[in-house]
C-alpha cells in the first residue's frame, strides 16, 4: 500500500491592508514559498496559506482618509497583494481575507466556544491605546506608543479573555519545546515576558536573604531561589520553573470605539479585537467553524471540517520578529482555551532595513517589490530576450529577489537592503556563478558530444569530485576542491546536512553551500581543462570530466529549485530533463543521487540563464522609487529640521529677495506679472497620511491625494510644533504642485503646503476652503 503522505501546513502573517506591499512583506512570503516548494518535492501534502488582515481602527482610518468605504479600500489593497504574489509565482494554496464571510463565521464560532468554556468575561477598562498597533500599552496619558506616536486615553466596556490562567501552561509549553520558537532570542524574549520580572524578585530575595545570612554573596542562585520561594513576601511561584504569578494579565478582546470589525455574537455593540480576529485566520482558512456556515451544503461542511482535521495544527507559522508575542502567547492561549491543538513551530524573520531603519510605510523608506520586478525584468531580461513575455520577465526578476534576500541575510537577523548589494550579489552568484557554470558545461557537451550527456568510464570516481567537510560542532559546511581533503561524498552530505538546515530555515548557509558546489565544479573544470583533453584522443577522460560537471550541475539545480524556481526550470530543460515541476511532483529531485543523470540524455536548446546586470541599474531603481529626484544637490548635512520658511526657500517663486529695482508691494514683495503667477501650480489636495519624522521635531511627513488624475505625493512640512498629525488627516489644503522636489532627512518633499504665517514667530495656519472643493482643482 502506498504510504499516506505526511501533511505540512505553513502560514505567513496576514498583511495589513493599510499599506501597499513592499519588499519587507515579500520577504516573509518568499521564505514561505521556498519552504512550501521544498516540502512538496519531499512528497508532503503541503498547504501554504497567506492573506490579508483587513479589520481594525487603523484600516478604518486609512479608508476614511482616502474617502472610500473600508470594504472598498480593503478590496483594493488586498488585490495589490494578490496580484503581486501572482506576478512573483508564489504558490500559496489559499488566500484568506479577514473580511471573507467564511472567516467571519469561523471567528464568531471560536468566540462562542471560548464563551461557552468560561474563558471570556465582560468588564470595563481605561487605558492608553496605541491605534496603529491596535493595542493597549502601560503608562500615563500621552505615553509614546510602540509606533512612536502619543497614545490615546480610551475607556471601554470590554470583553476580557482569561489570559492570566495560562501563564504556567505557556511557560511549560515553550520550555519543553512542544511549541518550538526560533530564533533563540525570540524564545527568550517570550519566556521572560511570560515569567514576569523574575530578576527583580531575585534581587529583592537577595536583599532579604542578607538579613538572614551574613554571607549572602555566597548563596548560590539555587539557594536564593529556594529562599524566594519559601518567603511569604516574595511572589515567586512554587513550581519547578520560577515565575512571578499574576505577571500575565487578562487580555481585552473587544472594542466599542469603532465598528470596522467582526461583531461579537450576541452583543454587536462590540467588535472582536483585531488580533483575535487575525490570528484565527490560521484555522478558519482550513475549515474551522464550517458547521456555522449557511452558504454550504451539509456535504460541503463535512469536506471543510475534514480539511480542518487533516491540516490543523499548523506545522509552521512564519512571522516577523515584532509579532512573536501574539503568536507565542495569545494564540496558543486562545487555542488551549478552545481545546484545540497547538501549532508546532513559530519561526521569526528579522527586519529588512533601508538606510539603517526598519523599512515601513510610516517611515517612508520602503522599496517596492514592483521596482525590482520591473527593473530586472525590463532592463536585464528583456534586453537579452526582447521577445519574452511579461510573465517570464517577472518570474526571472522574482528569482533574483528570492535569492538575494535569503542568501544575503541570515534568517532571523535584521539585514540591510540596498540596490548596489542586490546587483553585486546577482552578478557574483547568479550571472558569474550558477549561470556561467551551466553555460560552460552545456556548451562543451554541445560541442564535444553533439549535445548528448556522455557516458563516464565505469571505473570513474566522479562522485568524489566534489568533497565537503561538515562539523556538527560549528555547523559550518565547507566544500573542498576536488582531491584536496577527503571527508565524505556529496550524496551523503545532502542527506546529512541539507535537510536539517532546511528544517532550521538556515537559508543563507544552504545557499553558501550551493554556491561552494558551483565554485568547486568550476575549479574542477579549470583544473582538468577539458578543452585540452578534447584535442587528444582520450574520449574517456573527456567523458569523465563533462559527465561529472553535468552531474554537479543537475544536483545543484535540484537543490536550488525551491529558491530559484524559474531559473532552475530552464536549466533542467536545457539538461534535457524536461519539466522540473513534474520532476519535483514525481519525487525525482528528492534524492539527488550522483549517478542520477542518465548518460545519453539529449540536451534541450541552450540559452543564457542570467544575463549580467549593469551597475547603472541601481540608479534606475532609485529613480523608480523617487520619480522626480531633483537635479540640485542635497544639502550635505541637515542637522536641524527645516521650518516652513526654510521649505518656502525652495520655491523659486518666493526665493527672489533682491527687490531694490522693483516697485514694492505693502508686504515688501516684488510685483509680479500674471504670467509669473501662472507659473505657480496651486492645487487642492487632501492630506491622507500625516506622521512625525524621528529626530525631526519640526517636520511632519504628509502624503496628499490630488484626486484621480494625479499620483499621490509626499510633502515634508515644518508644522509639527503646531499641528498634531492625527488632526491633519482628511483635511483639504492648498499645495504648490510644481515646486522642484528636494530631499530632507533622506526623504523627498514633492511640493509645499500653503499656510498663512501668523505672529512674530510665523505660526503657520493652513489655507483651506469653506465649500467642498474637488481634489486636484487648480487655484487661479
Ligand atoms: N497583520 C499583522 C499580522 C497578523 S498575523 C495573524 C501584521 N501585518 S503587517 O503587514 O504589519 O506585517 C506583516 C509582516 O510583514 C511582518 O510580520 C513581517 O514579517 C513583514 N514585514 C513588514 N515589514 C518588514 C520589514 N521591513 N522587514 C521584514 N519584514 C517585515 O503585523
């Protein structure tokens, strides 16, 4: 009987729809896609889920600012995510949206189960609420929230989840490894959050102990712990694991201050807390709560419930490091309370940094994935293959980004992104490395063997042509040049190392390894110089060298398949092995035996795989991100944030100060003609994003909407001391739309907001309208 395949269920975080996708989002999705492809080729029944997180106040406010209903707003942004994943060839098996009716039903089902189990109660709460993170934070009014903005005081009648009951169960769950958390730093962070401030209690214990034991310094940690546990005054738990009882407090899980969410069953004044709603996507997507769905027939309900039985629990939740607490504390506690099984593993990725800070919409330092797809697709691939389709270009470019992100940054750590680094890595590892090796080997087989894989002599020891060393201790893989150190053979190596490294998501180490195989095979070819052997009669030797090289190419192509699905499919076809997706599905790239390459295989048509990228591409990508980079040089250093006046100085229309020879107006400004005035393009715009800029006290970063005929633009305004960013959102203002852009604090300002300048200190007061005016209308 054929074995039932093992199931493997993995998820990405579901992305908020208040921001358009950038490469930070693509990072998690790419990593998940690589893992999903790997599991499929291992024969696992793999289910890969991604989606969008669409409820909550943040989304509601963004929709209001955009002047459209939240559902329409969510539809539009969710579609951009879905289209992007399609362009990139992401192989998710489902896409869940928290506004899907199936999800809403599932969440309400979960709520009812939690309520029936006594895990929820109603109470009231006053606290400091951070809107953009959708969470209460500790502190007095005006506390700066995790998003760097002042919190809002919110009093609410709330439903609470009895999270405090799960402190010890959660500590045990994580300590025992039953819930695996990676990296170790995330695990420790979660554990110390769960334990409460054990160190503080131990410090107090040490003080108390001093009253009893003269030589307190001599007490071991164990003795101190015993002392703390025995003492009535110290609140350490008596369990094997020290923790501060009560440190984990109950969690507010409903909101009444806005309505863009899933209504609480039986009390629709409340909407369900967005994180309870969002986390539940992992179960609703695979059928949880289907019994409550009236859109399904009884059979369909059964199918959905069977799907849940089959795939849940998740084998892996991939998440960003900033959201591990939600996944390792709240989520398992909700599941325990609902008596559902728990996920097996939570693996966190680090942050992509751009200009040293986390790439994020609020910082305005994002790199869009589309920029990389368009630049590599059009400037590199299409130049080599002008007849190629857009889909081929996209998939080529997606491979470039996949490889870069996973090779360059050790997974779990933060890493910097730059266009220069992307191009350098592409040229080094893909154009000069993998691509060059493939073309070198296959061209010689074409030339010397009429495009047919030669048969190596039977005594040939091709397997030992690539050697490796691996030590468990330092977990380093080294691949040696042929014939230097004999440690083991490649096939053994794959079994011993590749799988465990994959299981640990150690992608950068795996790609270092594949790169080493590529370089060694190159070195082997150079050393054996087949072109010289070809001029002799020694066909056996020539067969040996070229078979060994082609076999290495096949192995490395199979290993790289999850990372470079598009490029490896071309190499596979050039090797004459057909469709790599079929090979993967049939398990033919599961065990890459050295002799697995059949002599006599006819190569497919040859073509370059990775055309070289020109260094100038970095500038092209920079320009794509900032379409109107000004020709004027950026001020060398801009220590103090410019005021509104400083911004005005950038305006040629107001910068003229030499007035001696002109008649003056009452305001000492030079007279201008109507034509001069006509040069200034004043437009009505609406502020849709307003936020502070770190370390710039006076500057606000604004994004303004100019209606459907013009793109949205970013403006930096020196008004932070006079306007709270929240108060500006939705306000209609006048902007100078044709002001030459300039950069401040690394951000580009693409215009100026018109304001009256009041009092001695020039307090700005923004110009506006009493009537409702159309966005983009010109002022004349
Ligand atoms: N909606 C929540 C997740 C709910 S999951 C039940 C959320 N969304 S998010 O859109 O803000 O972020 C989703 C994920 O995007 C992050 O966890 C992270 O994996 C990824 N990234 C967003 N910006 C990033 C970087 N600059 N760098 C790396 N990844 C980052 O949180």
